[in-house]
C-alpha cells in the first residue's frame, strides 16, 4: 500500500502530496525564538531557562516545579531586560569553555553523557542525575562541543 504524506497547499488546505511535488523542509529543523531576560543578572550562553510568571525567561533550576520547566538553552548571553535567542531542540554547538561555564567541567562536554538540569545552581547543567527536586533531562553530548538538545518534561523526585 502506497501512502502519501499530508501537506498544506498554497491556500492553506490539507491535501496529499501530489506526484512530482517535493517537500520544502529541512530534515533537522532547529527551533529558536526570542525572549526577554527577567533575571537581575545576565543569562550565560547555553544556560537552561524557563518561562517566568510574567512571560519572560529566567535561569532554570531543578529545585522546584515552577523553575524546572525548561524551554531551552540560551543561544547567546542575554543581558538583564534584553531580548535574546532561546533554542528549544536540535544540535547546539559551542566552545569547550562555553560548555565549561554551564557544566562546571573542564574540557567541554563528555561525549555520550546525558546532561541534566542542576538542582543546586540556577542556569547550570550536570552529568549526574539530581536526587531531589525535579529530574530534567536536557540532552546527550555528541562530542566535547556539541549537544543533542532534547529537553524532557520534569519528573518530581
């Protein structure tokens, strides 16, 4: 049985992909959007963030349900009250030093390791799962400089 994917036509109607048509989408799309830093301090590049009650972002921390709802990682350093990009999924690459600043490690990421939201330090990642607060998987290291960002919903411990 042949199956055809459903697509939107030029008028916004859902239809089957027609013979000879092609899909115009990247296979590995990365989603990012702009948000305002509500914290009093700059948000460091690669810091995990959550949406605050005023619909802005703050550094995420796994110590409480509200602060552990990670929406993504900061793509750049974001000054207080400034707008900056947040990446929600896909591969994110940075220097070893930039990863060290959010993981507390040296030499970048540990290839193959899973990274979790830190419960003790806001805006930080760690390679060991927390034992209190919330368990939040952020993603898996592909190399010492690249992370496959795949944030999971928090699990209350």
